[in-house]
C-alpha cells in the first residue's frame, strides 16, 4: 500500500497529537536548556554542593532527585530536563556523562510513587483496585532499594569499562 497523507479530517483527528507535542516540546526544551546555558548554570549550582563527594553518593542523589521529579512531572520531561544538565555536570565533576544519563534513565523507570510518572500506572490507578497509599509505600521501597543497587552497578561498571 503506498504512503498517503491524511485526506480527511477524521484521519487527522486519529493521530495522537499529544504524544507528538510532548516529544517535540520536550526536545525543544532540552535544546533551549543547552543553547541558553541554563543547563550549565544549573549544573554549576549542583556542583557547588557535590564538590568532594564520592561519585556513588552523587549518583544516588541524582537518581533520587530524578525519581522525585518524575513523580510530579512525567518520565520524558524529567529526562529532557535533567540529561542536558547532567551532561554539563559530568564534565565539571570529571564523571562520565553516559553514566549520569544512564542513572537518570533508570531512575525515571523506577518512579512508581504516583500515577503521573508512568502512563501504565495511570491506567492501573484508574481501576480503583490499588490504593494511593499502597502505591506510595511500594514505590518508595522499590525506588530506594533499586537506586542503591543501580548506583553500585554503575560505579562498578564505569570503573571496569572506564567510561
């Protein structure tokens, strides 16, 4: 079947425009943060608190910060906001930007505290079969334990692989 454009308004209405706008807006926001120097400014602010702290602690704090933010914004926006900032932070702290980006990506995947963070959780919560209190309790436990484990693994892997 050859490619064809949306010929009718009903075809155009069936497109998930909110997803396209979210991705496009997020990419634009990330680019603006980099181009305006806001990510560098934010990373310098964070750097002032992290100077002299062991990289393991830095990773854990970054992951907890990403989990917290992802539960009030959404995962995509959290990654788009934090990754450019952490790339600049990694350069300033002599840490691998790849390791920091992996930490944020994994952290937002662990943000199970509120229904906002992950779309599947919104669906689960809307069934009213799961209590918000239970979501918060289990999300905090999962986030806390996995952040410690992932931080250790990233530090060990970066030491072993040298990234």
